[in-house]
């Protein structure tokens, strides 16, 4: 099973009420058809009143061991209200490898 | 020295501490570079540890901080977060506020 598939399934079962978008950004780093860098935009009411750090820790905890199998996961976790106020999630940085 | 003890000392002895890949002058990862940029824009005076040249810290810090990835920013002994959190806090002005409180 692909890493992307594992992340997707894990999130679907851990955050059944959430809307999320998982984007494979590996082409910016290690090339096409690779699974090194992902970006997650997740919107869930469960994040209400949870500080950013606790939202990220919760996501890391739910993802478990799969997080160790790839290089980077950018996380943008919002409540519905926060998400409605922004136009789009921030862009990920480009690879700095020369 | 015990590596866990060393990490805990670093965190408690430095008001603003960034564990990153490379140095602020030559970051070796886009996420580390972006985090350094946010700190510089907040005029922060910060310490850093290059985890690429300290493999023991790289492997042990995630257990201490309960945070699996790098960079990791600590302010006043507390983990603030990684690149995404620091960037988001920078965009809302929270980061500058936190740093100003630390340096004053």
C-alpha cells in the first residue's frame, strides 16, 4: 500500500468529521512518483480551543509509525471558522538542496 | 554526558532555541530556512543546534519533545512547534509578541 494511502486511511478513521486535503509534494524535492514530502490541510471542529501545538501533536499521535517512513509532512490544521477566514493554506517551501 | 540530560540543559538554558538542519546562515532544508526567516523578521536573538552534525540529538530529541520532525522551536523551555506553526504564528503577529516577551 502506498504511503499516501496509509496516511489517508489513518486520517479518515481518526478524524471522521474532518474535511482534509492531502497533497503529495514530493515532485518539489525527490522527483515524480516518489513519496517523501506531503502537505496536509485539515479542517475539523475538534480543533476548537486546541492550541496549534496540540493539534499537530494529536495528528502525529494518530499517524503513529507511518510518519517515520517519509521525510516531511506540512500540517495546516484549522477549525471551520479559522478556515473560512483564510483564502488558502500557505505554500510549502521549496527544496533547499543544491 | 547523557544525551537526554544534555538536550534538557540546552532547552532550559536558552530562551529561544531552534533545532534545525544546517545553520541559520546555511539552512539545509526549506522548512528550517523558513523558520529561521520568521525568527529574523521578528528580530529574535536565538540559539541553534544543527541536528545534521549532531546525530545523537537528532535521534533523541523527538522522544524528549514528543515531536517527530525538524525544525523544532523552543521558547522559555517550551516547545512552540515546527515550521508550519511558527509560520502561522508569524502571520498573526503572535510570534513577535512571544519573542518580545522573552527578550524584555
